[in-house]
C-alpha cells in the first residue's frame, strides 16, 4: 500500500522564508566580521603591507630584469673581445675610484667628472633658456595669426631638418669662441620643438572659446592670458621636454668638436688616452643625467596640467 503525503503551499513558503533569513543572517555576520577586521589595524596592516609589497615587487621586477640582461650582454661582449671592452666588474671598480673625488682640479684639461657635467648643464641651461624666451612667444604669434603662420612655415620647414652640428661652424665664425658657439648650437636645436608645439597648441584651441572672447570684447592680452595660455600649456610643456632632451644629446657632440670643459670633451679626451672604462662610465653618466632631466620635466608637466603625462 502506497501512501502519499501532501504538504500545504504555506508550509513551503514558510520554509523558504526561514532559509532566506538564515542565509542573510550568515552574510550579515560575515560582513560584520570583515568590517570589524578591516577596522582593526592589527588585522588589516599585514594584509595591506603584503599587498603593497607585491605591487612594488611587480613594478620593480621588469626594470631589474632589463638591467640584468644588459649586464649579461655586456659580460658576453667583454669575453668575446678578450677584455678590449672592460667587464662590468672592472668598470664598476673604476667608477668607485672616479666618483670618490668627482670635483678635483689638476689644471684646465684635467678636472673631475662632476665639473664636466656641471659645465655641460650650464651650457644647456643658457641655450635652452634663450630658446624658450624666443621660441614660445614666436609660437604663440604663429599660431594666433594665420598671416605669420603662412610666412614662417616655409622657413621652419627648411631649417628644422638641418643637423644642429651644421650650425656650429657658423657659431664659431660669429662668436669667435667655443663656449658661445656651443650655446648657439643648443639654442638652434631647442627652438624648433618649442615653436612648433606652441603654435599647434594655439591652433587647436576650441573656436567656441574665441567666439566667447569676441562676444565679451576681450583684449588681446586677456585672450592670451585667460584663454590661450591655459589651453596651450600641455603642448608647450611637451615642446620643452623634447627640446631639453635634444639639447642634452647635442651638447655632447658639440663639446667633442669645440673642446674645453664638458662631458663631451671628457669622453673625447678619454678616448685619446685609450681609457675605455671612463668612456663607458661617461655613457652611463650622460644617460642618468638625461633621465633625471626628463623625469623632472615630466613632474613639472604633471603638476601644471590636468592630463596624465607619461614618458
């Protein structure tokens, strides 16, 4: 005999409701426990420290692997050339000796690497500063007035591709000195990125802004300071970054040709002395200083613009 048991629908609804309440209570208890743990510094601090350490390690691992690969290739080249290219170990030992006294002076042609770097930075600062004083206003004028743009665009297109070192003999002829000729070369190579980027930034200002300025009958000074300058600033800073990078590249070559005190002259002098270790050290010094200049300008651009600036 088969017996069937029928349950009332109300009983099923009641059981389902009780199960739902028990699940919600369990979730609330877990949430409260998690919230209590997050509010407890003793429990949250280890987890946060572990998470920060993992993120830092993941960020630092690729550059460290790249440096390790560079050192490995350097060691292989040193072995393959039978130490004609010094090994990383020997170069590092020489660098320790060199940087133990970077500001010594034993005469005009025998000075520490610190004085040579400072002399190069001084020339770059002078040439770069003059280029900024001239190039940024010229870029504003070219971008603002179409007549000036049509007038100067052919000249810029003609002169910009010329190698900066081609201007060095002109500087030597005009200024009769190696130092002003090197500054002149830096000026020439730095001015084009500033002019072009500033002019492009002015031309890309939304026309609605200019229409509002026309309706309000703003003066040209107000238009430049209140509308154009804030809008053009990201483009202008990009031009500054490109210019300082180019200037630091050019000064090394210019100093090799002009002589005197400077990191480029130091490289050439060490080559004449067949001191390959110091040449390799100079390459790293040039790269580190250029990287520092680039990073400083990235920080400056990030501070004065709303956009994220990446290298």
